[in-house]
């Protein structure tokens, strides 16, 4: 398969399987949302972590996997894996030729919950938090560090503690216990990619 369009055509035959690092993982929900949005019937195969899922897609045990560029680059460069699209808000700088899902017609389709952050213990004095944040902002402005972060498929941010807390709490609400054990993975996926949760169920219930 050389494109998302071709993938969807094959996926509608019910012959493809997709992997994830585990049931209820954000990667699981993101891929399940493809079934919901495209009307495909791919079968979910959960693994105990990303490494065995990567091994499975390389060996042909499964055919589809969403994975971060930093984990797949070596396999892509060696020709063992092919990247069809990204689920980021913009094209990944280390893979400029790879389109985003939104560019391919999947409006609002983005991976949610992929941030990395420094978190201090509760009760840490504001002055110390401010000092730590200042040091991190200074570091993240480094051209070398920004290039390294972007090469892994991430976007340098450096937002402040209060602003990030709002983002973190918003994401945690999306990935709360009710979502993780929702009777319909399709409905949970719909919430994650901005759809109304009363759409038809995913075939991967």
C-alpha cells in the first residue's frame, strides 16, 4: 500500500489488522477512529508495548500501526516500513514529503495526548517552579535542541506551568476511566478526534 487512499480501499475488505501498545492506549483510539471516519473494518491487535507492535508490523503479522517518528525512522530509512501520513497538526520536519491526515481530507484528525513535560511534586514553591521553567525555556530556544526535538517528530513548546496545566487537565479528561472502559471504542475515538460521540459504533467493539 502506497497511500492512505489505497489503505482505506483495502481496509474496507476486512482483511487488515492494526496494532497498538495496548487496549485503550491513545494509539489504539487514534487508529480505531480511522474505522469510524473511513468506514473500514480493520481488526485491533493489542500488544504489550510499542516495541512488540513494531516487530509485528515489520514481520507482517499486522499491516497498520501509528507510531512516533523517533521509533520508526531507522525502519523507514531501511525500507522495512512505509509512512503514509502523520496525525500531527503540521508536517513533520524530518519527513516533509509525508502529508498530514487533515491534508488528505480527514478534517480535525489529530493525535491527542502526545506531549512530553517536566512535572514537579505538588507543593513545590512558585519561585522554584519559575526558576525551573526559565531554565527550560532558555534551553528549548537553543537551535540545536529545537532541531533535535523536531527530528523526532515533536514540536518544541515551552509553555508556562499554568498554561500547560490547562492543557494537561483537558487531555486527562479525554483519557479518563470512563473513556478507557467505554462500551464502544468507536464512541471514545469519536470524542478524541472531535466528532459527535453519537455516530455509529466502530466495528472494533
